[in-house]
């Protein structure tokens, strides 16, 4: 991933994971694939970033995990958004929208 993309991801990975899981329970690899697809290949999260983030979100009580069989018959940890996680996600979406509006105001300034 180019350096610029990595910097975008660093500050938003938790938010993006919570949003993906809010769409339905999923395992790590599927979360990474969905994020890549939804962002039209902009965000490509590697295991070294994804799994520590999933564990951090689980430790904070925003996700819960359960071992289940995948479509391929392999065991995987499936993550589900908790009520606390949904509340955090909603608050972060509001913060992100305010931030992006403020950035847009500055970028539209005429030189």
C-alpha cells in the first residue's frame, strides 16, 4: 500500500471495520475483502493491520466473536457488532462527517 493510503487507513481502520461488521457478521478475511470491494480497491488491509484491529475492537467491547464454519468448511472467528459498538460507530460517523465537511470547506477556498 502506498504511504499516503496507509496514513488514511491508520486513522480510520477501526471505523471502517465497525461499519463493515454492522452490515452483517463476518470473519476477518471477508471483512478485508468487503472493505476492498466497497472502497473500489482503495483500502487494501493486510493481516498485520486487520487482526490486531479486530482484537482491539473486541477488547473494547465493540465487537464480539464466535468460532463458526465458513463457506469453505474452515473454522473462523466471526465478528458481530455489540450495542456498545453500534453506539460508538454512530458517534464516530457523526464526527467523521463533521471532519470531512470542514476539510471540504478549506479545500474549496479560492486562492
